[in-house]
């Protein structure tokens, strides 16, 4: 059984993202100060949406031959709504 290169790429990005999150949590524990932990957490706010966009883009490219343009537009609109909900204050 061979793995699809798009699936491997998506999973690799998620593994890297998870590793960054764990490393940041450990660093927060190490510094032990709320202000520095908050700064670390703020930096992580960029990681999540970036990984979401990249993994979705890779998945869409991998499925491009199976999806109509209408479905791709619906997916992109859904991702846009997610990002607005996550990033809007």
C-alpha cells in the first residue's frame, strides 16, 4: 500500500504544527511567567490558521480533479468563514 503524497504532506504539516504547540507549552512551563506565556500564546495564534490554510490548500489540490468549481468555491467560503470566526475580535 502506497500513501498518497497529498495525505503525507497534510499529515506532516499537522505533525509539525502539533510539535510546535507542545514545544510552546513546555516553554511556557519553563518560563513560568504569565506575561511571557501570553506572548508565546499570541505567537501560536498565527500557527493554527496558517496550518489550516495550507492543509486545506493541499487537500484541494489533491482533489481538484474530483471536485467541481462550485464545490471548491463552497469549501473556500467555509474556510474563510472559519478564519473570520477565529481571527475576528
